[in-house]
C-alpha cells in the first residue's frame, strides 16, 4: 500500500537573535489511508512545528512532505487543520461559522453546502444550536463546531494540534470518542498532536514519539486495541501495558509527567 502522506527527512531551525534553535532534525515517517496517528512528546519537541510544515503553513529547511506523491508547498485542499484555539467568528452563528469555508471559496452558499452543513452540525450533536453564537457555547461545543467547519471542506487528511487540550478531562474523553466516531463516518485519515499518553493510546493506531529537545522520532509504537474503541478500555491490562511502554520510550521528564497527571 502506498502512503497518503510521506514526511521525508524534515529539519527546521529557528533563529532567535544570536541563538539557533533546532526544532526538528531529519524527521521521517509515513501515514496510510484511514489511519489515526498520534504525535506525542514533551513541549519543545517540535510537534506543532512539524504539523504546520505538513499543513503547508511554514516551510522546512531541508526535506520534503509529499501528499499522494506530490510535494506540499502550501496549504492543500485535501488537508484540513484543527487547532486548540477555535477561532470562531463571534458575530456569526454556528451554522454561519460552519458555512464559512464554502462562502470564502465559492463566494456564495449553494443548497448542497447548506444541506451538508446541517448534516455535519447534527452529526456533532449540535442541531439545536445552529442559530446560537459562540459566546453561548461551551468549550467542547465550540470545538465540535470547528470540526464541522473543517469537515465541510471534505478533507482526506485531518491535522489536529492539541484540539482538546484546553478542555476538562470528562469533556475531553467524550470528544475523543466522538472524534473516533466521526473518523469512521467520514473515512478520514488523522494525524494528531497530543501531550497526553492516555489520549494517544486510546485514539491512535500508531504513536510516534518525538524526543525531548532533539526534534527527532525516538520511537514508533503500534496500538493493537480493537475497534471500535470504548472508554472502558482505559481500565484494561493491555491499555496499561501500552501506556507503560510509551512512558518507558519517553523517559518522562517532570513537565510531561505533570501534564499527563493533570489530564488523567
């Protein structure tokens, strides 16, 4: 099987005054159709930088990102991005926010766009909030609006940068389950950045671990939990074994340990 996404020896260095900071060093991996892959690592390991390079938002110093065999040099219509900050327009309703990509791209809203937007809003469990404004929504509801807006563009690859990081633990778990359901419904391929070991093991088919400070892939761990995933799996022996394996690969520092405990 040919990969959808190929990341080939990507390196990136930032210059801060007289100091050069190596964010990524020769990172390579592949992502295949319908996979859910998590990028896990402590702060400063280059996860978000890597996601932005893959999304075509910033360029790498060396290496290449390819989508279906073609280099990604700029944002690609097949690739959708979801960040932790929702960036909903406060003066637009839920429906209007979801329809924004179609409005920007086409200059007008077609009947098919409107129907799809309503279907996506219903899929997110927000049918009763179509005419609500962002200020009337909870954090979890706002993130679901962002997902609906992104899915309106029918991306084949979803890049997600800590999309649930600012939410409370219970809401985060519910949205983890929702995202897996949405992936099955839309047959999407997902690459998600997270700080949470539990979240990575619960969501992913594979976990790629970025090393602390070096900006390189330190380990790749296959997650063999069955699908569909249920929250009851968090208490199973196999789930515990996988989280332990990842902790050992990470050689956890205090910062990541604190982050994991606060999201437990």
